C-alpha cells in the first residue's frame, strides 16, 4: 500500500498553521512561594473557559520528567530554563497559550528564552511575581524556607542563592496586595492589551 502524500489541503502536522490562532509564552518569574503557579493555573482555567488552547509548564513537573538529573548549579539552572523555553516556544508557535511559572533566577537565561521567541516571531511576555521574600517565607508552600533555616538544604533562590529580578518586565504583580483572581485578571488584561487574546 502506498503512503498517503501530504498535500496543501493536509499540511504536515508540525508546520505552523495559518489559522489566525495566536499562541504566546507568558513566563512568570519570582521567588519560591511567590504565587507564580497559583496565578498561572487560575489564568489557565479562565482562558480554557474562553476556548483557548492553554498549557501550564509546571517547574516541578519539568524537573521530574524533562530535566531529571540536573542539579541546581548555575549551569544546570540555565539548561533547565532553556529546555523549558524550547518546549514553550514550540507549543506557542502552534497556537497554544503557554503559561510558565518557573523561577528562572538569572537574567541572561530569561533573555536567551526571549531571544529564541523573537527569532521565531512568537509572542513572549515576562511577568514578575514580585512577592517579597519575607512574605514567601511565611507562605512556605513546600516547606523550603523552613528546611533552609534548619540547615537541611542550601541554594534556596532569594535566600542563599541569587535571584536577579527583572528590571523591566511586561507586568509586575505584587501578590501580597491582591487576591489570586485579581492577579490573574491583571495578567488577562495584559494579554488582551498586547493582542495575544
């Protein structure tokens, strides 16, 4: 049996589809327990109800499945961020709105992801969830700050490992002053203003 030929009516599935569906990557950077993931999932739920194809690239899941074996040195963190950036751009280039709540502590790593998107003409927005470390340590969703204080772990971003906050993000969210839904609404407004939605 002959293999079916791809025609103009049936483009290769990996080609970008010219169907006016705009994808984008929205990278939410911030300290551990700043609220990045909670805000991302709240926005994803809203976007899904609006009929948009949406994915959340959760940092913990990426570490487990895509970046298993990487540590937390500067080089390994950079590699992890670049892998996530590659997957995000690939999805976004096919019309998916990709939310990436990942710390990405180093400015040069985030800039490399931005440049990858720019080179592919894929929309990219950087959001700084600028919750102060004092508030993050009180929330301590995963118990990381307590473990660091007890000397059980080291290299905690923003405490004993560097975090280079964005100088001019597309949006800065101070989650300690507003609810999750208000933060998600502010991000939704940004996407609307930038023509992503």
